[in-house]
C-alpha cells in the first residue's frame, strides 16, 4: 500500500484532528476502525475560518479520505456557541478589504475546502454544536449529514455585510428548502432555528442540549409545536416574541448546555454507517452529491471572480463596518448608500467613511 496523503505531517494550529473508536451495535469499540473528528478550533472568534485554518481543513479532509480504517468524518466546532460563523471578519477587514487579487487567491482556498468536503471518500457528518452562519452554513450544507443542537441557528449574512452567499448557499440551499425559502434566507439573512430548518428538510436530526434542573428541555426560545398563526401559516420553529420570549429567556438563563445527546446521536449515525458495504455506501453518497456538485462546479469560478472584485466596493465597506463596529453599529447606512449611488457618487474611501464613519481606521485600529 502507498501513502496518498499530500503532506505527511500537516500543520494543525487552528484545528483538532482525532481518531475516535467507532462503536458496534452493542456499544463496544470496534478493533482497528475509527471515525475522524475534525474540529474548527477558534473559540474566541466563533470558530470562524482564517486562511491558515482553511489550508489545515483541506489537508485533514484529504488525509481522512485516504484513511483506510476510517468509517466516517465528523466535522464540528469547538465549544458550544458555534459550529462556524463563516469567514474571519478580522482577516477580511484587515487583509482582504480593497485587495481583490489577494481575495481571489483566498477564494481559491475556500472553494477547495468546500470541494474537499464534497469529494471526501468517507461520509461527512456535520456536528452542529452552535450557530452555523454565512460560510459556516455553506460548509455545513456541503456535508452529507447534519445533526444539530436544537439551540443552533442557521443563516446567511452576505447582503447585510457586503457580500453574496455564493460560497455554496446559492447552490445548495434551494436543493434543501426550495427556491423561495432559499431566496428569503439568502437575501434577508434572517436566522432560522434548528427546529425550523429541520422541518424544512435542511437537517438530518436535532437534539436538545439545554438542561434545566437536571432534565433536557427543547429550545425554549422557539415554537416547537406545529401550530398555525392567525393567517393560517405554520409557525413551527419560529422564534417567540413579546412576553413569551422574555419568559423563555429567563428559562435559558437557568439552563446549562450539555452536548452529550448530540454526541450520542452522531455516534449512532456512525454506527449505522459502519453496517454497510463501504464501496456501495460511498458510491451512493457520491451519486447523491452530484446534485450539489452540478451547481457548485458550474458556478464556483464565476462566483469567485465576482466576490474578488466586490472587495473594492461593498465588501470593502461591509466587512470593515462589521469588524470595526460594535454590537449597535455593524452595518453600513443602507439608505444613505442607496441615495449616494442614485446620485452618481463613485465608490471611494470617502463614501465608505460616510456610510460607516467608524471604519475610518487603519489595519492596526488607529483612527486616521
């Protein structure tokens, strides 16, 4: 047998890679076999991926793909707040904003990461331990299965922050939830609860992770019953509002997070995959992946080119506004921007500072 890995000792400063025993139906570890867990490890920035992390993920997926003893790959994030919040906005603001050629090279790496998921020779399970937003949602949808904490939220962020969800969401999301729901998510960037995304068909399974007085409780912040509102619309998975939300928030404040049921659900799926013919399993997965790959391969290069050029205009403004802003000021003045463009104003540093004054900072954070 030959070594088909690209790198013998790949760097792993930004991810964790573990080989965990795969369990038989009786719950015992199976000798000589394992699952490969790849964990995005950037807790302080909600597991957002940097350029270096992307390189590490690509190499880890290639290595797992070649691992003859691996049954499945589990892709997850560290902690309990986020699977992945997407691209690292600090790096976007400080390195790539206004630098389209550099961002084009970055997007080659991002595209290769998504492709590495879609071409992995093992089934890939996304263990959604928290928010899955922006590029994190796109990477997650490239996976074959998604098992999620029912406290997780799912959304896109592009049009709110100067980009378009062309890193996979515009390709994959309509396949999961239909064109009009995909249109709502991609354009308005409003979050979906795990219950709602599961109900729409976007997730394999959801499990409770909030414990109150020793017992697991479904996400208190969302409507978990299939009920109709006054207009006859199904509201399962909608976030509660008003007094109901205040009561739910009080309950969440009492709860603590326990991911044991999430881990158990992931392990159970790995066990079910164990009891299949390996070549027939991956051929079935590859055939089903073709529906994603058809759209991904058709669009990724033109999307990469547009996203790169956009770094000179809206992304230059939006990413800097998010990074240098605070919780109250992370979006540009959309109305003023539209007004200025309607007046024929050209994109410039002066326009960016007018629609988001707090962006008047250098890459070191010093005010000009």
